C-alpha cells in the first residue's frame, strides 16, 4: 500500500468533518436518553450536566472513514489488516458504552481490558507483527498486555477535563502518522491520520466549555486503538532502547497523568480506581491556571514530547540513546514537579 500526502490530508479532513458533523446529533440523542454526566461527585470539574456518548461519534468516524477508504482503494487485503486493529478497539468501545449507560464497577472493565489485551498480544507476537519485540515470546506477550491495559486506562483517566484526552490523542496520533509515513508504514500512517482527524473533529464540541463528553465508550476505544497502533509501529532507530522510548514519548502526558494520580492515591491508601482531583489538570488549576489554559499547557507538553520522539527517529544513531535518556529524565522531573504541586496545593488549603 502507498499513501500520498494529499491522500493523508483528505483522510484527515473527511474524518474531522464526519465526526464534527455527527457529534451534535449524538449529543441530542444523549440528552433525550438522559445519558448525562451530573456534577454530583467531588472530583467533577463541571458545574452543569453534560451529555455523554460523544465516543460514538469518534468510533463511527474512524470506522466509516477507514472502511470507505479501503472500499475506494479496491484493495480488500487492507480490510483484514485494519480489522485486527479496529475490532478490539470496537469491543472495548462497546464495554465503555455499557459502562456509560449502566455504570459498571471498575473490575468488569479491567477484566475486559486484560482479555482484549491478551488477544491483541497473542496475535501480534505469534504473527511477528509486533513493532519492537524483545525476542522472547512470553515476555513480549506480557509487555504487550501491560502496555495495552496501561494506555487504555491512561486515556480513560486523562479524560478528566474538557478537551484533555481528545486534544492529546489528536496530537499524539498526528505525530505517529508522521513517524509511520516517513518509515513507509502506510497502513499505520493511514489509521493514525484518521484517528487524529476524528479526535480533532470531536474536539470542536469537547473543547472548554465542553458541550459533550466522549465517555468511557470513546476513551476505551481510543486507548486500545492508539495502544495497538504504537505496538505495530516499527521505529526507525537502530538503537533498541530508543525504539522503546518513542512510543512512551508519544503518550508521555497521559502516562504521566496516570502515574501521578495512582502514586498519589496509593500514598493516601485509597483505590487507584477511585475518582479524585489529583490529575495533572486538577493540579494545574489548583495552583495557578484556569481550566482552558491548563488544557492548553497539557497539549503543549504533548506536542513537546511528540516532537522529541520525531527528532530521535531522525537523529544519527550516535545521538539516539543520549536524547532518549534525557527525554525520559525530563519526564521523571515532570513527575516530581506534579507530585510536589499537589503537596503545595494541599498545604495552601490547610492554611485557608
């Protein structure tokens, strides 16, 4: 399969327009069905009810655009390749939709994530389509399951502020498109640009103040999809350490958000699955930034780490590992700063 820049741009704008046009209709349906997020819990950042189900628009946009492009190409072999990526994400999207409507406990979601992760891992490892394998099949399966479950939860956790998850996934998948395109991995590039366009289209309605949320249907679908794409992507760097660093950098901010929230909750001896105002967005808003500026800062951080990932992929081999180590060290510094930020916010609250 070949993919021209003009074709990629067309895929982006078609998916953007499709999701952007479909979302307000989904919003009306959600309101009529009373599938809304009411600010009845302490960790909520909105003051008025906001409809869920926006994830349906994203799922439809990604699937319809992808299938339409395959049909127009006439290459039905692409349908099998796309299905191995899309079907597990759709399954998790359905689980998320049930959760949006019925409010499942965390454990059914966690079991579903591990089951889907194991299926994806088995397919990738035993068909030799894992982008950066360790070489040991058992270890590769375990790492793959851990990555899928971790990233799926990270995107779900990161959907805690208007435009947070949708904007970040749009940026990360756009960066993945550039990396896959320049590496000649055109199926991954095509799916990534469709994902970027779809989330950008949803962001029109999800940006602060959000008129609709993606809900778990959208967050779980996006998490599995982008986790699968980064796993299938084979980075250009020859250095093995750098090849593992690039996917981490593409999703550095959601991973950072989850790490901060989980470590904070474990320190306070509460369940990591319990909601709370301990995410990156909450910490920024508690400290010095309004909601919209906090989200923009998170987008800028995502753009920065994604830019480093692209730079590593284009550097001479001798510099790859050095920049990889420095970028991960910078991520660790961000982790320390955000954990410290919560301490300062709590200290100020106690003084008041």
